[in-house]
């Protein structure tokens, strides 16, 4: 539509035309409401999944995963034996604090069975307290240190392969249970000591001593007989139940490494005496250095920008991007969109008016045929760069004529 008017001066190219007419389709940003609408669905689904996971976590039974714990359903736990034992009559109390375990023994009275899953964590004083309360002790895989404190008549003899063995003894619990899992740590009675050794030394029973008030002692060198993994095999369950069910109350004691009767030694007592003065000296030196080297803050001083970029250079750079991408159609759409926006204001039509309505008003104001104006404002994309330059010139001329008539 070069006949609409002649240019006063030719532009430098598509870059200049693009910059003169403002932002185009490449600069259009989606409304924030539309972006939020697109994200609403995935956010709701994620919140629903998180809510279901939390609900299932809260409703699922809370069980321990600790080895030999009476409430653990893990293969190494002992919940099966504890539940069956409790169903047969004895009360099972699981404790992790020594004070709570000792209190339970005192409430249960002499002969209360105490299963100790980690005997090496108890001190000699605590073994004496349990013995004084008349507890019937069942120790799981104790070492020589623990045996010296609680059972001096029992000594360790090493380890043996884990396998199923005949009890080969007359002790009541093993004799009634029959074949069971044995091996692991092995023990033996010292010469002249009373007691019974079964399953190749992996089960030792020392009878109670009425003279001293000490209760019966059982040493298990193979803790697997108590676990969920092996409880249903061979005579393991029978051996466990007969060993633990000899009293109305069973205290299932899992010693906590942090629950100790040893005095807590503060870390400061382990450091040399010169550490505190040296630390104070370093602190003073650091503060002094900070004051010496620190930057003094004064009044605000305006500083000129190191580089000033002219608006024309920004426009040219935008145009070169269009040219490098061979986006002639995008550049033309940007030119037409900017011209339409300004023409709507000049001919006083609504901001949502389409190209046809704007073309009618421009034709009425300037006298140019409406189809020609519409082809200029909403026609096909230019075929090449010269056609894009002609389009920019014609749009600029049309806007200049409308501006001259509307004033």
C-alpha cells in the first residue's frame, strides 16, 4: 500500500521500524491470573498426595525397628514372642530406662524375670541393684566383662557356627523345647559351679541362691531364638516362652547407651588450662582487627553510572535480533500491533476494537479506502526485508496523516 503516502525519510531498516513502533508479540507476557490458573491443578494434586501420605503415616501403627525390641515387627525384632508370651498370662513391660526397669522389678517382687538385650551396657552397681531386688535375669549374648560383674561362675568359651542342636541337658526349659537354634557365643560353667549347660554351650542356666537372695540366671548365646525371623522354626518359640514365662511379670529391658550411671564429665575439664585465656585473647584480637580494618560508613555519595546505553542502541539491538532470527513476520506483527494501539487512541475507539473497526474510522477521517487501510493494518506478512521496510514506512505515513487530521 505504498500509494497511501510518501515517506519523509527512509528508516534505517527493520530494526529501526521495530523500535519505533514499540513492543510486539515477542514482548507479550501472559497475565499473572492465567499462570496461576495453570498451576492450580498440579498444586491441588500435590497437596492431596501429601495429605494422604500424612494421613496414612498417622493412622499406621507405630512400631520400633530396634533389634530384639518387644514392639518391633522387623525380622530382628521380637514382637511375636512378646505377644504370645503375654497371651499366655505373664505381663510384659518393655523399658529402656534402668530406673524404670528396676522399679518394675520391685513392683513385681522377687523372681521377676528381666530380659537384658545388651548386658554390656550395665555397670557392676546396676547388676548389684537388680540382684538385690531378687530379679531372675536372662542375658542375651553377654561378653566376659558383663559375666564377671553378674555371673562369675560362667565364663566365655568362644563362638560356634549357628545351627539347630539337641539340648543335650536336663534343664526344664530346653528339655521341653527340644531342638532349637544354637551357636553364636558359647559359655561354660567354672569348675565346681552349680548349673546346666545346654545346646553346646549356647544356653547356660545357673539356679537361684537362697543364701544370697540372688535369682536364677539364664545366659543365651544365640539371641536369634527370640526374633521374629526364627521364632516359628524348630523349638525356638517353645524355648523362648519357657525361658521367659517362669514368672508373672517379664521386664523386657533394652538398655540405652545414653542412660548411664557414670558421672558426666564436662568438656571444659578435658581442655588444658590455657585454652580459656587463649580464646579470650583471640576474641579481643579479632574485634580489634575488625575495628581497624572495617569500612567507615559516611554520608551517601551519588556516583555516576559507568555506562549509559542510549535508547536508540537498544532499539537497534532489538531489530538485529529480529533480523538474525529471520523473524520478519514477528517484526511485521509487532509494527502493526503498535500502530493499531496508537490509532485507537487517535480515532477515539475502544481499546478492544479490532483492525476492521479501526480501518473504518481511519478511512472516514483520512478519505483513504477502508480495504486498503485494513490490508495495511491486518494483511499478510511481508515476503522479504524490502517489503517489511515498505510496510514500516506506510504504517508510519498512515499514522502521521491520521494524527494531522485528528488535531
